[in-house]
């Protein structure tokens, strides 16, 4: 889950919990207040009825019932019952509906003097009235229709408010999280553009005050250190390779001169032949290192022109066959291009020819029949070059490291090579914003695929 989504989710959960607790608190307080207010009204009604019955002369039960039924404070489904000390019903505000009661309840009211309880969804109150000749027990009951209706409306309002609040919180959370993380997204985009070829590029440091700006500053510091290390490494390799070429060339000349004086001595001839072979290997390694260092150093300065890849393949073929006439190189199309420009790319001719030279030479060198097939394939955007062989193949364990400098597969020790060529190929293809990959199976052969954008 992205940080933006995680922040929005956490913020939403936090606000949702707060809104839920607030809604529960408001509803609980309102429900409690409604109940207490209604019980107070019942108590006042019960006391008034008893007072009228006991203290006002000339009021009989029928008149009192009429007064109860027509009072402005009458409540829905209101019932009032009055009992004497013998638990006899001395007054009832209704004839058809009675409060369910029993002698134990009346006894509890006399003991507690006041009781509040719920009976069949109706609030009921029991009082002990002691202002007359004898103490009376009053049971008053009613259904708070208006209060419960308001409470139900409050519940719906809180529920819709909770849903709306959560929805608004989600929208605002995503919006503010996105805005807050925009600088990080910008840094992430800038970092993705930085490669080993442009380590001098710097990140935008913003206001240089907040945490994100400090992150960019620290990252720029690391990039600066890396760039200096790369520059020193490239400088060392370039200078070392360049300085080695002169003494190696002189050594090669001396060995060739010595071979002339050792023609009549088989032992010396063998020694000079071995020295010459080793010197050639050293010169080849030095030239490759120098080429690798200079190709990295001049990556931004290489001249690009329109290059037709078939022409590069034929030039590479001629160059390889001139030094290794026993090699066989087949060049063909997988699909014939519909447009003649589909095999033309913007690139550096010498560098791209170097890629084909390395790949074709490897295909021939590692095959028992010394045969390489170069196949071209195009689509609307890319031109693909496949170099295939039927050689010794590459194991799955070796493929991930195949393009590392000086890495050689474990089963190729008997074949001459230095492990630099594929690394150079990868650097050149990256310079041309293309891709290079390999598919291989032991003892069945390998296929290298180079993909480049055509014009």
C-alpha cells in the first residue's frame, strides 16, 4: 500500500472513531435527558392527581378523570392508578387500560418511596404520597411518543452525519495526503532519472528547511560522493590502461624480434611463442579496459547519426571473417520490414558495430560449428536484432551475472576470453536507450536480443 493511501486510511479511521464516539455520546446523553425529563413529567402528573383527589373538596373520581383527560399536559397512553394502604385501587384514570401491578411492587414503592422502571415500552413511576389522611401509592405510566420520535430523528441525523463525515474525511484525507507527499513524488521522479551516466544531476532541495528538503540535501551529498568515486575510478582505469599500452607494445616488438633469433632453437621458439600469446592477451585486456573507460567517460559526447543496422551487421561480418575465416555468419530477416526506415536508428556507428562484433564473435567462438545467425525483426517502434548460436549455452545460475565486468560462466574456462565484452555491449546499448537480454539453455545454445528504437 502506498504511503499516500496509508495516511488517508489512518486519518479516516481516526476521524471515524472520533465521530462514532461523539455520536454515541450525544445520543446517550439525549436519551438519558429524554427519559429523566419524561419521568419528571410523570412524577408531577402523579403528585397533581393525588393532590386534587385528597385536598380539593367536591372532586369525585369521575370529575378528576375528566380533568386528567382534558389537561394540556396529557401524555400519550397516560394511566394513573392510586392505591390505599390496603392495596385497594381507589382511583384509575382509565377504565380499559390498567398498569400491570402486583402487591410486591406496591410494597417496594412503599419501601423505596419512589421507583422508576420501564413497562411494555412505557415509562412508569411509583410514588408514595403522604400528604393526606393515609399514605397512598401512585403508579403513573405513559408512552413518550414525541420524545422517542425526536430521539429517532436525532439517531438518523447522527447516522447520516457519521456517513457524510467519513466520506468527506476520505476525500480530504486523500487530497491532503497527495498534496503533502507531492515533494516526495517529485524527488522519486528525479531519482528515477539519475543513472551512472549523470550522477552530477542534483535533486530540487525546495525550501531547505523541512524534512523532505533535508532528505533531498542528504541525497545530493551522497550523489556527489558517488560521482567523485566514479570519476576517480574512471580516471584510474583510463590512465592505467593508457600507460600500459606503450610498454606492452614495446614488449610485443621485443618478443617478435627475439623470435627471429630463436628460429633454430625449438625450446626458445616455444618460450617466445608463449610470451607472445600472453602479451597479446594483456594488450587485448588493456584495449578493452581503455575502451570501456572511454566509452563511459564520453557517453554524453558521442556523435549520433542515422545508422542502418543491416549495414552494421555486414561490416561486422566482414571484419570477423577476415581474422577468423573458419567462422560462418548467416544474416536474415524474421519479418521483412514494411518500411525501409524500420531498420534505421539514431546511434553511434562505431559503438553499435562493436556490439555486433562482440556478440557475433561470441556466438561463433562458443559453438562447435562456429556458426552464428543474425536475425532482424521490426515493429511500429522498435528494431530487434537476434544473435543466435547452437553452442554450449549458459546455465540459469550464470545468466543474472553475465553482463558484470570480468564475469565468465563457470563452464567456459577452456575458451579464451576476459569477461569484458558483454559488459561493454550493455553499456553501449544503455547509451542508445535500448535493451539487451539473453535466453539460453545448456548444450542447446544461446540467443542474445538487442532492441533499439528506430526512426
